[in-house]
């Protein structure tokens, strides 16, 4: 893993770490250096703005923002940079992430935010999508992504084989 | 109406004027000076930040923010000031304002935003609520609000009388 | 904390105390005296009306109403006073607070209610927003709010530093 | 139709007349005298309270309340009487009546409100349901309701016959 | 409590007993005899039809139907009688009762169903509402309902007093 | 097209014809004889029951039920037969078909209903799905379905070619 | 149970087994041979396509697809075959199956998917519906389905009898 | 604009052209060559698969997929490539794009899809986001994006100035 972080992961609260660590894991699997920061669109607007405005010159290529509730973080990040911003809505209120999803995905024309699924699946996909962006100019990365896909497909096949045993155990064998 | 604006109305796009003019009308009826500005959380973050940070010293007492879609404007405004911020969600997408409502009302602990109803009713109420805030230290304003309430009640009674004629016209008189 | 309550917190049921105590905590932190009452829009309409009609002369400046389900309390309170009314929707049914939110925020033109987020975040913000209203004519209160913001920002920075250790523990250090 | 109104129809705004006239029509068809009033839970709380508290002694047996948005009218009416209260949610905002439905139907334990469908179907059913309540002690009314049902059934059969012609016209006859 | 049941409670599954027992309790408190039956709109259509068609002649005055999921029971019951039918939507699927609510409340014009809140609050209110229907021709029942209301109001006041102690315990006394 | 109808299409109201005619068209295209009837779960329960109980012996193999609002028709039909029942939710209220969808699809265990999409797409698919059921024992029908698929695919290709011209007209040709 | 599987059950992940085993149980009860496979629309598109394209010639008559989240599996399966495809939406995300339901049921015109209820009820009904399809050309299967219905009805009656004891135990006997 | 397309825009139906042309416009403004194709996940699975599998070797760097209803297209495209896939949900049914949004954004872990807002705003942002991806390795493109942002900000300021005239015309000048 190169030392220079290419992906900056920001989250609105350290409560979101349990979700956003999935982005970290996905990036680590693919050998992509990243950094992770807590910064809030609402509680630390200055800190957030400063982080984002310096991101490009610090060598970051992609930003990932995870937040719940009225999840403004990704939009606020995107408003300060033309780097690609990936959003992970987090289920942090009684509305189960629907609030965060709509607050992230319904961005107005002009300032795109690439929204992933709510929660852990979305956080993992944010890491993989960041890799797909980096792979545009990096053949080796493209290769790693293809290998990952192949491994996933083999995992599905293995699980299908295990399922047959489970069916037999549960009395469904003829 | 005093010349010095006490209420600053901001909106994310001039498309929102048709809704936000209701706030202006309500303030004018109550004799409260205001100003109105287009500024976007996403397209002009710097302009928005500057406007809000100077608001208090420019004599503004209340800020009203109207926006649609992933309506971050009120939250972004609130993140830069401790003045009371009133939010008006606008029905600007196929999701009929539910996106704007959730993006405004579900603010995290620490940074309140006072959310009104979606659309024109909410915009009018933003103006009245601003007056209620100002009335805390202004007996005359409190009197104007009471007078407005009385007039509303009389309007309901007048409408109820007209309804009787309509019922007769429609053949429901006994 | 002054003895004379400036904020009246009402809730529809004592089951709501666990949420509404967040408003109390926020007010206490900011040194604002308050009182708290159980009164129901539906079970004790008279009691509710009497409380609200006497509020202004008893010296209350802001009312906060917390309720769940078909949460009429804030609207009923607002119908009897021109004091600013802040609403806290509570997740008290299988619909997870969406019913309370819509029953509070969608007030018709003429009678504003300032709606906060569903649950604890909203209850805490109700206290802070009450302080923002009081700060309109109280420089010292404005100062306390600014200090609170600064402390919040420092908290975020501290959490971001702790996060680095957690990342290292979890094996993400390079 | 007896002169003494047995059903009181209240609505929050005269804008709701186009919907609530369906209740009036249904009652007229079934020969039930009614009265219709505009009164708002929020704009005229006193007027609403007075109307409801006098309803029983004025000879009313059932109350029907139609309202849109944060539709508190039915709940407020029900809080002041033990007469049966029927609620008609009206589609009056961008949320298409879902707000009014939830604000009416999700009443807390102790104060029931009988909610009908959103809009015209619900308004018509409010009239029929009022008749069903009155029919508890009125055999003749029960007979009229049975006759109405029979006529409805015949209407369905007639429409099914017409449908065959339409199918033939549209080229679906074999 | 008279022996002759006046209210028939039907439910689609005995799983619904935990909810529908609230209707039974409310009726017992008010001294109204009732009966309770499991019958399904889908699994036992014949049984359901027979029960409902015989209800009036068996002396029942009101029917209460509780069901979850695609809750057709109340509508199917209402289609076979002109007795008043009260519906209790039950939270029995992952959609948390929203499916049952819409399947009950959105009845087409002609066949009313009086829908209560989802779950226990609605079940209790179904019992009270049945009493309100019976009270139309029963002064004593009307008296019992008024007494119940008074007791509820006293309960709220008592809870408000207890709250003051709790506030003191939690350190909010001045 | 054989004279003996194999598919029975029922709808709750003749207002639904504009949607359900899509089922008729799909069946006609595939050479499957059908019949179409108006019958309501609520207004004509007897008629509905009789129609469904006689369906199998009258030679019908599949039933299609279209309805809006609290759409009980498909469930009521399914409760009276073990023939496959296909449901088409219709957008007939302010809730845009969501009520009909949930009232149809959320059937309890034991009585399946095969739900299609809301509106015209669903009505057309009901016809095609009926054909897929019939094709289980009818090789020729299976062939017709394959031919239809091939034609659809060719249609997509043709539209893609036309799109290139439209792009050129709109000035996007390089 | 015949050895030759007539129904192919596919699921997107082995996590779905706990739900989809209900389809297996229902089929076993009705004596229908089936097979069960894990295959993902997204992780193993090739495997999914191959499985579906060979299904008809391998003797399968019906396919059942269970999936959660953006549940594309049923649609992808249906796009590759004209066999009837039954979809079971699974509650696998914070949105409680609403995402899977809409992603399955809202199929465009031309490619039907027969959607069942979310979760276990839907999975069981998928098995019964598959039997109803097979019963089109199989009188004995039709008989088994009728017998199952009769048993279900008897179960409801038995539960209603038990309920009377429970009522007595709970003190509701007169 | 280079001749070699770098972005492939696919849509499920030519009805979606009115929305997806916004992606084309955004790309043209930024000088990025693209191609546009109609291909359906359901009606032409083979065509879709072939297009996507050849995309990388044909020189495409980003794929954009627009679809409505049960919008599987983006997920199906993503399942066949490791190129970044951007999804545009289209409001094409009575559910107003909520179905398409959930069917696109809720992708399972492993296969990311970058979802934009519903409709035109999302389609425009898909074009800009594609440019942001390409700008990772293209300084000149990054410059064009910055210039576009600056122009947007100037547009907001110009609109704010025009608003002052409109306010004066509408009689709000002091």
C-alpha cells in the first residue's frame, strides 16, 4: 500500500466509524492508501471547508463522505471541490436512513454527489467505487478489481454448494 | 416599515421566489423590514458563508432559508451563525418536497433549524414566526400579531357564513 | 440560573420524559430557567388551553411541545398564543415518528410551529433554539451560544484525533 | 328530511367544501338532516371548542370533521366531546393527503377518531357511516342503508353489462 | 355487564390477540358485553361471511375487525353488513402496519370502515368508539364515557405532579 | 383465438377499464380467449364469490383482478379459488397506487396473489404472465411468447437506431 | 415426491435461506420436487444467465427468485426465460424490504414478474403459487391445494375455539 | 471534442431521452465525446451484456445508465464491468421515481453504482460526475470543471441582483 493517501474518508461523527470502516477495509483489500477524518458540515464548517479545499493539492483523488440524519456532509464537501465525492447515507435516526439517503442523493444540478446504498453495503461499495475511479488511469488497479470480482463469483458458487448440504440436513433431500 | 432589515431571506435559486415571496408578504403585513438574497449552499458556498457570518453585525435578527431537493441551505446557514434560522422546504422535485423536508428538519443535535411546512403555507409561517421571535422584546409587535390572529378568526367566521349561502345554492337548504 | 422560568416545556405524556429531558439539559447548560408540565391536547384540552393562555403573563417567552403519534399538542398550543412554539416530534408508534413529524410540521398558513428533528436530537435542539430566540435581546446569551459552538467544534477535533488511534488499533496504520 | 340536524359537519377551511359536500350529498340521499360549519382547530380554537361543547345539547348525534395538512381538527373536536367523531383527511398539500391521514388516524389511546379514506370517497363514506351509527336505534334508517347497498350492487351489474359493449366496440368480441 | 354481546370483535389470526385484547379491556371497563372470534377474510371467507350476515339478528350492534398485512378483514366484513365496522390495523409485517393501515382506511365510496390507529392505541380506541356509538341511544353509557374522560384528565394531572419529583431527582430543581 | 375463455379479468369498477384493457390487448396478441367482468369485493361480494367459485368449472385457468384504493378484490378472489390469481394495482387515489399495491401484495401466508406493477405496465404484464402459466402445458404458446420476446428485442434495437438520428438533429453529432 | 425438480428456487445470497426455506417447505408439503441455488444477479451474472437459459430444457416449470435490497434477481431471471417467474422480496436493509418490493414489482411492460409479500409469508406463498401454476394441467395437484385450503380453514376454527379459553383465563368470561 | 467516445450513455427506453439528453448536454459543454444507446436490462439482456463487456476495449472510461420503474439497468451494467457506472433514476411511474431510486441506489456490497438525483438534475450531474472521474488524470478537464463552477457562482450572483428588481416591481421596495 502506497504511503500517500489517495482517498479521503470524512464522517460527520465518530459514531459513524462502525459503518465507514467498511470503506477502509475495501480500500485496504485493494491496496489503496487512505486517510480518515471526523468533520461535521454543521459543527465544524470551517474545518470541513479547509480540509476539502486542500484535498487536491495534498494528493487526494477521491473523497468519501458518510453521514446520517439531514446528511449535508457530502453536499457541503462537493460544493468546495471538483474532485469526485462519494456519499454513504447512514441509518442514524428513527427514519432508518431514508432521511440521509434523500439528503444526499437529491443534489441539485451542477454539484454531483455519487450516492451509494444506506449503511455497510454502501460503505464497502464506496471503497470499491473509489478504486474504479482510480483504475481509469491505472491498469494494475483495473486488474485487481477484476480479480476481486472473480473471487466474489467463486464465493457465490461455494455458498451454493454449501446450501445443498444445508438442504439435506434440513430434510429436503429426496 | 423601518429601513433597517431585521430578517434576511435566502433562497437557493430564483425559482424559489414564487414560494418565498409569501415570507416577504407576511413580513410586510407586520411592518418588518427584510432583505432577500439568492445564494446556494452548493453553487456559492463562499457567498453563503460570508452573508451569514456578517448577518448579525449587519443588524439582522432572524434568517429564513428556502430550498428544495437535498435542501442543505438552512443547515449550512445555521452552521455559521447562532441567530435563529427558519427553514422552508420547497416542493421542487418528483418527491414533492419530502426530500427537502427531511433534509431540513432532521438536523443533528447542536445546530437547530426551525422547520416550517412545505411550500407556501410554510413560507408565510416563516414570516409570522420571525415576527414572533422579534415580539419577544417588542410589545408593539406582539400586539400586531394578536390583531392578525383576531382578523384570521373573523375571516373564518365570515367564510362559515358564506358557506351557508353556498349550501342553499347547491340545494341543501331544508 | 434565574428563578423565573422563561421556557415552558409541555409534553403529551410522561412517557415522553426520556426524550424531553434533553431540552431540559440543553437549557440548564445555557443557564435558562424552565418549567415542565404534562398536558395533553386530547385528554386535557382545558388544562392545555389554560396553561398556554396564561403563559405570556406568567413570564414565559418560548414554549416547547413534545408529542408522538397524531401529535397535535404543538399546534393546539400555538393556536392559543403568539409566543414562539417549538415542536419536538417523538417516535412513539410503529410509524417511527413520521406520523408525529407530519402532524407537527405541516401547519396551515397563519399558525406557525417551529419543528425540530424527531427524538433526542430534536429535543436538545429545541432547548438551543429557545436560547437563540432569547439571545435576540440578550448579548450574554448570544455569547454563551458562541462558546457552546466553539466547544462543539473542539469536540469534533478531539474525536478525529481519537479516530486515528482506533484506526491504528484496527490495523489500518500503514 | 327532519329539520333538526343530527350530524354536524365541520371543516377547517372553505376550500374543503368541494370534498365535504360529498358528506352532505350522502346524508341528503339517506334523509338525514345536517349542518355545516367552517371552524379551524388553529385559527379559531375558541369557536371550535364552543361549537363542539354545545353539540350534544343542540341535538347533534355525530360529528364529521374534514381537514388537510397537519389535520388536527378531528382530534381537537374529539377532545371536547364523547359524541362519535368521523374524520375525513383531505389532500391539500404536496404530500397528497398522507400528512392529513396520519395526523387524523394515529390518535392516542383514549380519544378515538374514526378515520375514512382520503378525499371524496372518504367524505361520502363519512355520511354513510354517520347513518350506520344512527341506524343502531332506527330500524327505518337500517332499511334505507340496505336499499342503498342493493342499488349499488345493481349499479355494478349494469356497468358490467355496459362493459361488454365497450369490449365489442374496442374489437375484443370474438 | 349484560350477557347479550353488543360488540363482535373479529381478528384474522390468533396472533392478533395481544393487540385486540385492548378492545376487550376497554369494553369491559365500560360494562359492554362482547364476543371475540378468529376468522380470516382469506382463509375462511365462508365462515367470515356467515358470521357477519348473522350479526345483526344475533343482536350485535357494532363490529370491530383487527388485521395486519394486506388487511382485508374489515372491508370484507363491511361488505356483508350495514352495521358500523371499526378497523384496527396491526403491525404484523416489516412495513410496520403501514400496509394494514392503507388496506383498511382507503375504502372505496359506498362501504365505510372506521379506521383507528395502528396497534394497541387503536385497539383500545375501537372499544371506546363502539361505546360512543352505543351511547347515541343510551344516556347511561354517555355518562360512563364522560366519567372515563374525567378520570383520564385527572391521570394526566397526577402524572404532571410526579414529573416535578422526577425533575428534582434528576437535578433540575433550581 | 379459441372461443372458450381461459382467462377471466375482473375489475372493481368500470373506471378501471382504461388500465385493464391492456391485459385484454396482451391476451389478444397472444391468441388467448378471455372474458371481462365488473365485480366489486365490497359492493357485490356475493356476485364476486359466485363468479370465482364457478370459474374453474366454466373452464377458466387464470384470473386477473385489477383494483385501486384499498384493493381487496384480488385477495377476495384468491380466497375462493385455487386457480392462480394475478393482481394489478391501479393508481386511483391521491396515494398514487401505493395503497393498492400494498393491499394486494402483502397477502398473508396461505393465499397467494401474484402482484404486477401499478397501472398499464402491470396490466399488460398480467396478460403475458397468464400466457406464461398457460404455456406450461402448451408448447405452441411457449413459442408465441418467445416470438414476442424476439420482437421486443428488435424494437429496442430499432429505437436505438432512431435515437442516433435524434442526437444528430439535436446537434450532438460530432 | 417426484425426483425431477419442477421448481427452481434461486436466491441472491445464502443469507436469504432462512426466508426461502419457506418456499421449500410449502413445495415439500404439496409433494413438488424442487432445487435450490445461490446465484446473484450482480456478482455472478453469467452463472445466473446460464442457469435460467437451461431451466426449461432441464424440465423446470416455474422459477422462484428471492432477493433483498436493490433486488434485481427476479427481473434478471425473467429477462432470460418465458417460464413464469415468482419474486419474493426480502427485508435485508434498513428500508425493511420496501426497496426489494419496489425493485421487484415495478417491472416494465413486456417482462412480468409475479411478486409475493415481503419475507416469510411471501416465500411460503411462492411455493403455493408455483403449485397453482402446475395444477393448471394436473388435477391431482388441484386436489391437494383444495385439501390444504380446507385444513387451513379448520385451523382457523380451532384457533377461534382456543381463543375462548384464553379469554376466560384473562378474566373476560361473563 | 475528441471523436473517440469516452462516456457511454445507455437508457432502457427511448422515452428516457428527454431526461438523458441532459447528460449529453453536460458532456458536450465540457468537451467530452460520448455515445448514446437504447438497451434494456429486461428486453435485451444479451445486447446489454455485449455492449458492456466490450465497453472497456472500445475505449469507454465511464458508463451512465438511466432507467425508470424497477430500474435494473445500472445494476445489470455494473455486474458486467469494473468501469465506473453512474445511475440516473427516472420518474416514469405513479411512484414518482422513488421505485427507480431505490432499485438503483440500494446495490449490494461488491457491485457499486453511483446514483444521482431523480430526473433532469441527476442526468446533468451524471455528465459532470463523469467529467470529474476523467479529470483524475486530466489537468485540463479539471480546469474546465473549475471554470464551470465559477460561472455557476456568477450566475447565482446575477440572479440575486435580478431578484432585487423583481422585489421592487412587486412592491417590496421600502
